[in-house]
C-alpha cells in the first residue's frame, strides 16, 4: 500500500506541476527554484568600485551625499540572485535575475530605518522603506527568464517584490514598489 | 402520540432542509464576496492608460521640440527614448492580468493595437530621424496625433469601467452583508423553532412518563391490595381452622369406634394440611409484596435437622436429614425460613414429584450452609425438576398449586441471597444443591449454677434457660459459674449464698423468691417465675 503511494507520489507531483500553468512557464533550464532565492554568483566588488567609462545604467545617491554610478558591467559584478515569482504584469511565474535590494542598500550605506526613492527613466518615483529590502529578497532584476530587460520592456532594471513566496506581500500596496525602467536610487 | 411524532419529524426534516439550504446559500454568498475581494485586491489599471496618453504627448512634444529648435543628436536621442518608453507602455497592454483587463476595454476600438501597428510602421523612420527633416517629423506627428484624442477617451472609459467595478464590489459586499444578516436571522429562527419543538417533545415525554408512573403506581397498589386481601383472608381462615383442629383433637380423646376415630384422624390431617396451605399463601403474599422479614439470629443446626425430621407432610415417610460430622452447630441465620426452604423442596419432591430415597445432608463450607438433597427417580422418564431452580412457574397465568412450595422456597432462597442448583437423575441418583449464606456464630457460653428447693421451679428454670449458649452446671462441672440462681429461703439461703460466693467469687447472684428486695443478692426475681424475664436476665448477663 505504502509502496504504491510512493510510486504514485512523483506522478501526482508531475500532474500537479504540469497542471499549474504559471509554474509550467518556467523553462527547463531555469536558474530559479520555486520557494527559494538562488545565488547565481558571489559578485566581484573590485569590479564594482573600479572606474568604468561605460554608459551609466544606475545612479545612486547614498549616505553623506556620495554618488555611486554603476555601468552594466559593474551592476553585473554585484552578487547575483534568481527569484521565481509572479505579478500582474507578466503571465505566470517568471524567473527574475539580478542583485538583491539589500546589497544595493549596503553599497549606498542605507540603514533599516531609512527610505529610498526609486526613480524611473520617465521620472516616475516611489519611496520605499529600506527595511522591506532587508527583510525580504527584493531583487533588482536585470533579466527575466534569462533575457535582459530592454527599455522597451521594463528595462534596464525592474524592482521585483517576491510576492509568490510571501503571501503577506500579495497586495497592490507592495506592487507599487515594483518600479520598472529604474535608473536612479536616492537615499532619503 | 403517533401524530405528534409525525409532526416533530416533519418539523425536524423541514429545519434540516432549510439549514442545508442556508449552508448552500451562505457558501455561494461567501464565494461571491471572496471573488469581489479578489477583484478589489487587483492592481489599479487606470494609470497605464493615463501613462500611455502622457507618453504619447511627451513623444509628440519631443518631436515638436526637435522640429522647432533643431537640437541635433541629443534631441534625436530624446525622441528615441520617448519612443521606447511609449513602446514599453504599449507592451503593458499585451501581457499579464493587467494587460488582459486593459484589453477588455479596447476590444471594439482596438486603439492600442492600432497605435502599436503605427509605432511598428514608423519605427525605422523614428530611429533614423534626422534633425531638420521637418517633413518626416510632420508625417510622424500627423500619424500619431489622432491617437491623443482616442487615448483620452480610452482613459476615460477605463476609469469609468474601474469605477463601475468598484461600485459593483461595494454593492456585492453590501448585499453579501445583507445576505449574511438574512442567513443569521433565518438560522436563529430555525434554532428557536427547533428549541420549541424540543420543549414540546420534552413536555410530551414528561407527560408520558407521569402517565406511566401513575399506571405503575396503580398496578402496584392493585397488587398490594390483592396481596393484602390474600393475607387477610388466609389469616381469617386460619383462625376458624385452628378451632376445627382443636375440636377434632378433643373429639379423638373421647372413646369412639375405630372407624370413627380413623375418620377423625383423617379430618384432623386434612385440617392440618389446610393450615399448611394457608400458611403457604401468607408466605407467598409476603414474598410478592417484599414484606417477608428475614432474621439474623443464632440457631442450632442440629435442632433445625431435628425439626425437619418431625416435619408434618402429606407422605407417610419421614424426612431423612443428616448433619455431616465436624459441621459447626451454632450458625447465624433465620432458622424458621431455612426450615421452610428445605421442607418445601423436600415436600415437593416427595409429595408431588414422587421421587424416592430423598436424603438431606447439611454441611458448612465456612461461609455457606450447604444442603445436598440426594434422590432417586426410577419411574421411567427422566424427571428434571427445573421448577426448583428457575422462575418460570411464577408466571401468574400458569400457576400449578403443586409448585407453591418450591416457589416459596425459591423466593426465600433469593431473599437470603442463596442459590439452588439441580442435577437430574441420570441413573446414579440426582442432586438438589441449596447454598445459603450463614456465618458460623462465635457464641460465648454462660455457666449457670441453678439451685432450687422446688422441683417445679427447677423445671421452669430449665425450660427458660434452654439455649445452646447457656450451660447449666452440675457439681461435677468443675468450672466457674457466671450466674448463681438460688431459690431464696431466708437465713438458710444466706449461708448457702455465702458458700457459693466463696466458690464462685465473680458470679452474679440472682435470688428467686417472694420476699422484698434482698441485699445479699445482686438481683432478685419474684416467684412464680416469669420465664421471659429470667431468660432476658441471663442473656443480658451473657451480653455484658
């Protein structure tokens, strides 16, 4: 009886996975694991702090009025993670890759009681508490399902709140923090 | 009562159906409320249309700026960036739940689809737009200009649609609350009805219970009246029967012919049997009305055996009764009832069943008085005296007079917490075993020194003191006396009393005589002797 159930287990799992259209959209070679934040690379801070003449992708005004600018290469040199989550702007669960918000906050010297303004290319901005980024794995996604985000499709950076893994974040209030076309972070 | 149950069942079924309906209705309502709350928790889709409208305006403004100021490469980049941003706003309409909801407002006009088609058509021209190329700029602006008004109308439509959804949600939640109120009201009403039905049923049940109790009391009273009538009649019949027996006995004392004497003897015996039957009826009535007292007094087992041997019954055959050696003689129990049990059962076996070789052996196993009645039955068929052990014969509709005795015996046995077991005679003799609790009495004995002048006084004293616990001493006893009974004869007795006190210093001296209180004695009883007073005095001494 129990052996039969054990044999049936993977079959049932397969059925339940394949019957979930959101999960089914994750490609077979996805770097994400459902329910986990996967670390893709430990990062290289030497590259982050080294001078780079490339096009600035993200400008950050940090503590003591310090300005940190990151080119695409420097942004990619931050520790990279992959988080699978869903939102109302894309179909199903997708795999978002990029540095975590808490690492970005470390770079600009933000503390948990601080807030930051997240500003998009079109000057739209929203104020976000740093504590939220320290508590949850908020990701500054540079790519979705392995494809880099362009300006025409929410790029270069899309702030993603992990709503799938945290039921308490599944509210339109937290959706307002998911700024796309991000190009500036200002510590208040 | 039957119709009342049907009404209760109908109301209960109705309540059940209504409650099931309420559960279903409540579930539906709850689901609708959940759906409404889910919609209320969705992303706001008013802003993407406004954003698209705004980005179109900004794109066109950049075009106009480029046309007016001829800004060079920087202006071209700004136009391209605005174009890209506008592109990204259009993409919002194509994916996700937000895109799906937005598209539902654009199914007929297809503004966004047309805008996107226009963007795709003009993409190359926008990307390669050169400053100063006023014609191209005008063309592009002319192509996008109509969408400004359409997008404004679209934004208004979406905003109105979302407001309507909000209104619908509020209406849904309000009606959901009303439905919940209705469900609660109906459920409360059902509960009240159920409570009323339960109260009504409880009242009916209580009335039924009262009625049953009244019937039971009436039946008990009727039974009691019957028993009392039986008892009274039996008692009333026994009194004249005693007169008959007495006169028959007197008649037999006179000289009569042998034939007449034989008839008188027969009549006397019949009268005795009648007395026995009346006594049985009295006992039976007492058992039926639980009014049969059972005593716990000391008695001599061997005296009980003697009485059984002399028991008068209808068969000219004495009862053979043995007491096993080493069986304690003084037991605690009701001697009279025990005698009746054994006599009734043995009488039945001898008189009614006609068995032979009936022998009663009495013994004691430490807790129970065991009576083993051995018998032989050699009349062919196997006789199984079941009525001795079971209660079937107490059925009032089928009561044979022959089993009155065993019924009384069984009733007495139950009353004394005993049991009767019967084994049939299968060729080697049968056995009726009767076990009745009877503790062995540890009776202290009292030694009485009796000294009288008159033979009559002595005989009376001996009768009064006939008790297994009382030992009348003789000169040879050589024991200490506990009580000295001395017939008082004045000075002579004083000397004798002194002598006896020296011999038995701890004994209590009781004087028997006619004088006033005599100081030399501890106690004084008047002559002629009152047997009961004398006996009570000695028993008191024994108790102390």
